C-alpha cells in the first residue's frame, strides 16, 4: 500500500514538473545578452512555448503581446526603434521570465558563404574555426575596435535533412572572428556611428546549393537532380550517422551536400531583422558559371521571400584573381564566373564588390581581406545609406569604332587614371574571326582608346578577362575598373 502511495505521489510530482517545463517560454537562440536589434524597421521576436500561452515582450518602453499557436510557436513584432548604444534589457514573459541584458539597437548584417568568409583576421579569436589565415591590416584594427559597439553572432556548423528552428551560437562583444565580417562592421561603424552587428553563418567548401531551400528544385533542374541523389538511402544513412556523431568542421563530404546547410545554418536565422546579406561564395561553383548565373539570382529572390522583403540588400564579393594569367581572354579561367556573379547586379538592391586587382595566383585563400571589407562598406555607405561618395570603380558603358580604334566609355563618378602612371593594361581586341591581340591603350578623359597594329577593323574587346590579370585602370579614388567583355561569343577562342 505504501509503495503504491509513493508511486502515485511521484507520478503527480512528475506530471506537475512536466507541465511546468511544457509552459516554459523559449525564445530563438538568436536572442541573447549583448545582441543588436535592427534599427528603423519592425523587429520580429519569436520562439516556442505551450500552445495557447500568452507571451509578453518588453523593450525600450514598448510592450507587445502574442499567443503561441497550436504548435507552440509564437512571433511578436516590436515597433521600429532608433539606434542606441546604451545597453538595455529585453524581457520575455510567459509562465517564466527571461531577461536579456546589454541589448543595443543599430545595423545588423548576415555574413554568409564558404571558406573565404570563414577566413580569420588572426589567431586570437575565441572562435577556433576562424583562427586560420590572417590579415595584418585588419588585425591592427582590433585594439581600436574593442571598445566600439560592434557585436557578432557566429552560427555553429551543423547540417540537417529538414529545416530547423534553432541553431547553435552566441552573441559576442567585439570584432567578428571572420576577417571580412570584422572589417565590414568596423568601417560601417566608423561611418555611421551606430552599433553594428554581423551574424556569421558560413562553412568552407560549401556550394551555393548547400544554402538553397528544398523548394528551389522547382526552378533549378540541376538542384532537383542533386536533391534526388541526396535522398538516396546510402546518402541519407551517411548524413544521419554524421549528425548523430556530432557535426564538426572537418566533415568535408557533409558540407558539400545540397540543402543541408540552409536547413541547419540559414533557416534558423530567418526572419531576424537585418539590413541585408554579405555573400562571399563561389569557389565551389567556379567551374559552372552559366549554371551559377541563374542560381545566384534565383537564390537571392528566394531568400528575400523568407524575410518577406523585396528590399533585403545583398552585397556579393566577386572572386578575386586566382590561377594562371596566360595573357589573353581564357575560357577556362574564373573570368567567366565573375561575369556570372556580375549578372546579379541586374537585380534591385544588389551590388557586387570588385576584387579584380586582389587575390593570389597560387592561393585560393588570399590574405588581402582588408580591401574587400572596406569596399563592401563603401558600397553600403553609398548605395544603401545614401552617402555622397564614390563606392565603386569604373564600369563599361558603351563603345564606338572609328577606323582601327575602339573607343570605350565608362560610368565613373570622377576620372580615369592608372595606379602606376602607365597606360592601361589588361585590354584585348579581336577581329571578326575571333583572333585576339593585346591592345595598345590611352586614357582620354572618361574614355579609353584602344588599337592594335594587327587588327585594322576591331570587332570585340575584353578587359581583365583571365584568371589573375595584370590590371592598373582605376578611378580618381583608386577603385579598380570592373572586368567586362563587349562580345557574346561562346565558342572556344584562340590567340594569334
């Protein structure tokens, strides 16, 4: 009798405890101490609790309530707020109370991609997976940045066969461990003088397909084929074993699969209020430029759907110089992939950062990340935040042919010049047979005049169209001219 009485008491206590646990309000792990909220736009706050539970979110004098749906999910929107460097408390209340301290309001950006986004500024970051590579210029800025209201959130590596609601990670006071993420946030703060945060979610070797949601199979046949292969039994078993073991940085095979990174490392951060996405990815897709041209544009539009914002900004980093420069437009080089990346400029609120003068011919992970970060910030300052500055170098506008000369016009805010005072390099002309010859060149105002003694009637021009071209044409601010071609030839090319 005593045994049954004790068992009954135990079951009652267990039931009460379980009921209490079921009622716990659990906000998304994107919310925490030291976080930064996006200024001047509605701020979603979301999480889980018991179905039907009332949830109250309080911050900066605002109190907003919501009710968890049948699945126990709730989402509440705080109204737009002004920037503030003063740390305040956010309170989230249901049956329990959660308090997040030192919450700032400013500008928030998502930084995503593969290894060059993961590349660190040195070896002193608390996030070990970023402690490789290094950029001495960025490292020298770290002591200055320590006391700035710069914050970062680093999503832990993970993979999943279905979309996840949560991810591993934490908010960190100070510079991002990502070199590009840190430099971008540092320069933005210097200009805007508001708190800046980057949410870094990246993994080396990952293709764009790894960051795609499953429904994109409807618009991309090659992605559909990859997904069909993914869900074959051997692959699923291997993925499940890896997940059960614990996903870690060295799982190269896993991070090369389609969809898995989106599910585990991108989906959970949607719809955290942010200004936009910095995307540094492409090396894994560089041998498929025509495919990537379509994929990148469709991916950007699909990610915007997740946030429900057509004005979600994207800043994409062009792949820098890499590989042999055989001196003429090479169909096998990264030049074709850069052209595919540049196609995204046709979408609204998209800007591609020019890196044609950077990189390392023999190293796919170049150390010159500082100029990439500063150029990203320049583009954001002009194109997004409205500063009256020059943020990108000259872009090809049009051309005319007079006799044996091709006259190129450029869209440029100020002037054209070369970094070394020499005539512009990197231009090639072709005749009607597609035979290419290096062009002689001269600057006249905002135009470049080209000719070749071997071509009396030039038909096409290409600029910086090789793996790592030798280029020197810049604008008055020293920003490089974007690579381009005037032809639409797809056949293999020959050099005379």
